[in-house]
C-alpha cells in the first residue's frame, strides 16, 4: 500500500463542489466590483463570504450524505462480499443500489461466482484420505522405492492432505452460511 491518505469519494466530490462555489462567488464579486464602482473590495468580500460559507456547507452536507448512501456504502458492501468470497462464502451477491455502475460491478462479481466450481470433486474426501494413507505406507516400506521416490510420494501425500483439509473447511463454511 502507499503512504497516501485515503479519502471518501463523497468527501472529494463535496469538497470540490464547495470549492467551485467559492470560485464562482469570487468571480461574481470581481464582476460586481467592476460593474458597480461604488462597492468596496472589503464590502464585497464580506457580502460574498456569507454566501460562500452557507451555500458551501449546505451543498457539502447534501452531497456527502447522498453520495455516501448511494455510492460509498454500496461499494463498501461489495468489498465486504468480495472479502467473504476469499473466506469461502460463495453465496450469491445482492446489492441494494439503483446506480448503473454499481449494479454492473455487482453483476460482474455474480458472473465470477457463477463461473466458479462450487462443488467438491466427485471423488469423496474419505477416499482421498484413504489413498493418502496408502501412499504413505508404500513410501515407508524399506525396499519398495529409492529415497527420492519416497520423498516424492510423501510430498504428494502431504499436498493431498492439505487439499482435503481445505475442501472440508470450504464445505463446512458453505453449510454454515446455508444455515444462517
């Protein structure tokens, strides 16, 4: 990760909107100064400062609330769903958003989920464990194989054991999610 400070999309858009209001009022103040020679610079600054502050706060608050509810929160929900997928939760995705781009992202994640093979392989996990034990017993026999073959078989048996454990954990996680 970089050392840059992360800010919310809602804050960025609202901040830029407030800045545009301030610049617009400044340009309007310059126009008024040129068009109305009787106005002083200090008088125009004070008059427009109040407008800038009030409008800036109103627009900032409104944009922040709307963007947070309509964009930031649904994106955060998608992030949580993607995190859950990395933990084995392959349930379908539902996002409560009418924003087209967010719906497209959610649809893309759903397509990814649908394309994944959710099932445990046809061979039973018990049978894999039994075969692993047989590989180990062959590898332990004194005359059966040379040392490199035995090491290879032991490594394969260990890899199979690890895959079986992961499949069991994934299957258990799917069953727990189905219960909730």
